[in-house]
């Protein structure tokens, strides 16, 4: 059963695909992969050349979805402890 987010029509979630991670238009292309490619330095044009089934709007919507998720959810961080060198 594929679900679409009402605000992001290109983002789908299907428990049968990619372990239920948010993907692009029902394909096995997780939003997280798009973010990883961009953070590794790939340009939008490079991603589109590598995966021609994607559209420019898919990438923009993956970014918008990621921004929305980060605004909606706060993850508490564990306090860092200082390590003492020996």
C-alpha cells in the first residue's frame, strides 16, 4: 500500500519498498539517497544524468520534504562527555 504525503505529491512511502523509507514517486529511490548525493557534492544535473528516470522537481521536492521533516521533529542529543587523554 503506497501512501503519498498530501503536501509532497512526489514523495511516497510503501512498506514493501526500501523498508518503508520515503521514496521518489514510488520508485526505489529513497529521499535519503538524494540528500546523500547532494551532500557528497553531486549537482542536480549530475544526479539527473545518472538517474534519467528522475525529474528536477523530484530532487527539489526531496529537499523540501527533508526540510519539513527537520522542522517537525526535534531529536534530543545525548550530552557529550570529555575524554581525558592518558
